[in-house]
């Protein structure tokens, strides 16, 4: 089967998008490939087609986006293509079933989160699978030079070498929408590319109008132009002028809800329950409406008719801005990427430096206070993990929230702990009434069956809380809740918390290496300054400014950003 035949047979597309065919040919030739495609460039086709060209073999897809995993698996299954996903929150039974299917069944795709690769046992199990291609989505996360570094990505190169010991060469396809030349080089190094090979599409978006609108500060000084509108006024004006679907990005959850209320729109952030987020996303995708959201919204969403993306607050980097702004106008029609800027943003940027890189003494304080909170003493804790509610820790231990999150991520990078945000914990149960006393209780048929099942499946259920290994149904949840209300058992339902684990015993002193602190801080400050420069400058074409940042030189002016329009007297 040719790539064109696979594209038409499985996906019903008549032709490839620009650069897709070049990437696919490179992969089929067995070459390690770094594909730089703008947001909405059709990245998934680049690893799905070359996998389906062959009749056998599995593609291992590493992606941090659980929602995207689920969407792509469902999409493939609807097309008759066997696919599975393994991610945090699944039961052990469900994970083993997925791995068995990929080892013994005709499965073609296995999606895994990078955190799964932290487990040596999981890595060993992957060596038994018929993997012939590794696809790494959001590949910039592997680079410490990048804006969204995740230490778990560093295990991919190690895994690749382990797989190749038994199978021979396995090509790697790394995909990202945002990478400076420095980051692109580091991605290839970390993934053990046999030779450098970058297939890149220009980041030029001729249909996208980049605009910066200057607004009045919350506390205007004498130098401020009193005629400037506030951000709220400008936001309303833009949404009234440009009809159609829109995304408004803000920095925090509270602001998302406040602006949504003001605009009579919907809001979205990571603090919502998964089913609520799913409902909101689905409703927005099927309508012509406004979504006010944090950066938790948008990854993996392919809504082509977004006419406007507005940033109410400045992102931390041009990489983040370019990726989020690029969600506008994927249908090729005119769309607007608007940044609202006031002098307050410069002050807020300075604060972010301390929120994201708190002093090292504070990092050590967080480490010790979390250990005390969990009642873990010196020279103990190794191998133990906990569901951690960081807001509760901060409240009881008197710690500021955002710097605490940052401190925990730094401790993770330094190898002291494992820390994952928004971890979904499995339900747990413990029987409180001895077996011989249970006959004295008046129990329904469902309750008797549940208790019998617990005693048979979990031998330690009378002495300790046991994780329920099977998928929970609503009926099971109701029955366990009823028994808990009668104090027959303790039932802790599935909850969303952070995962905190000890990679080593609790230490007396904490050392954060220069590579994880000073070096990353320097690059972070540079990205903040570049983001501010983009917002404040009024002489260089907006698109030129972005393209030069991503290594594209000698690019023409776009002619339709706010700077070009002003310079042309329009």
C-alpha cells in the first residue's frame, strides 16, 4: 500500500497537506525525523500513514495530552484501526489489557503519557511489543532549552536504545509546532538521532493578522494616554466587530470565570472536572461562540473556523503565544491574533519570574514542609507515593501556592521526588466490620454481592485501604457509598490530586543543580523579555518578528499587522 492509498483508504483525504508527504517519505525511508509543523498542520497523519502503509507493526506514540490521546484513539477505532492508550488514572487491569492487546492482537497504535516511561517495569514490558516507529508529540518538552521542559521526556532516548537492542533500528518521528534552532538541535540530540534531519514548514500564516492593542493601566500614571480603552472595553469591542468562534486566553482560573460572566460566554480551565471540561469543549466546537480559558484549553483541538484568538494576558514566551495564536484561521480564511497590552503587564512579568523560580531556600523549605505534612522522616520514604492536594498543603503549612508548585517541579527535575499535576487517583476501600459480624447487618442483594466480591478479590481489605483494580461503574459507586454511609466500610472515591512520590529517601539537605535552576532561569527571563519586546515594539512587522525568533531570516513583511498598517499609513 502506498502512502496515498493509505491516506485515501483510512482517512478519505484526497491529498496530503504541505510537507506531510515529505515527512512520511522520510519516515518510510527509516530516517529519524524532526518535523516542525505550525499548529493545525496535520501532525497525526505524519505517523499514522507510515504505520498503516505496512501490514504489521506498532507505532508507539508519546504525548502528554491525555484528552488528545483519547480523541485520537476513538478516531482511529471509528475507522476500524486498532489503537490503545495508557495514561495516569487507568486501573492496572486496564493497562495490562491494553499491553496484551498490543503484544498479541492486531493493534497498530499505542499512545502513552511520558510519565509512564518513568517505570522500569513498564519499559521492560514495551520491549516485548512489535514497535517499528516511535512518534514523539510536543517534542520541545524534551529540551531543557525549551519553554515547557518535562524531565520524563528524557527517558524516551533511553527507551529507544533499549528497544533497538532486540529489534534493530527503530526510526523516531519528533513533532512540534514550536522550536527555535537551539531547541531543534537539542531535540535531535536527546532522542539519539542517527543523523540530523529537520523537515520544516515556514511558520508564515498569510491569512492570520497579528495585532497588538494598547490599553489603559489599572492604575494610570500621568504619562498614560487617558484616551486608551481598558482591556475589558477593548475585548468587548473586538468580539463585537469580529463575528464567529473566538478564544480568549487569560492567566488564571478566577479571571476566566469573571470574564466569561462579563461576556455571557463559557469558560474552561484545568480545575474543572474531566466530564465538565469535555462537555464545554464539545459544546464550543459545535457552535459559533466565545470560550474564555487558561492555556489548559486548545491542545489537540482542531476547530478550523476560529476567527479570533485574543490574549488578555501576556504568555510567558513567544513559543506559547505562537502556538495559541495559531489556533485561529485553520480554514485558511482571514483570522485575527490579538494581544491586549498595558503597562501593568511589565510589572506582572517581573512577578512571574519569582513565581516560576522561587529562591533555592524556599525550594528546600517546601521539600521539608511537604515531608512533614506527609509524616515522612529523614532517611525514609523511598518508593512511596501519595495523592497530594497542594492547596491543602499550602493552607496548613502557610506556603504561597504558585511558588510552591514551581518548587515541587524543581525538586522533581533534581531527582528528589516525582511530581505530576492533575493526577487522577484510583478509588480505595477497606472493610471495617469483621466478616463474622456482617451477617448481623440487613444488606441488599447488591450490597452482599459487593462485600463478597471485595473479600475474594482483595485479601487485605480488612486491614488496609485497597485500590480497586477494575473499572468503576455508577452502580458500584452507589453501592460502596451506601455501605460507607452505614460505616460498614471506608470508601475513598476516585479523586483528582497531584501525584507525589519519593525517588530517594528524605534528605537533610537539598541541592538544585545549576542546569535546572540558574541556566533555566536565564533562558526563562530571556523569553519573558522577548515576549515583552514583541508587545512593546512598533517598528518591525509582527510576523517578521515571530519568524526571525524561530530562525527564519529574510522574510517579507506581512502587510496587514498593526505595525505594517501604521507604517503604510492605513
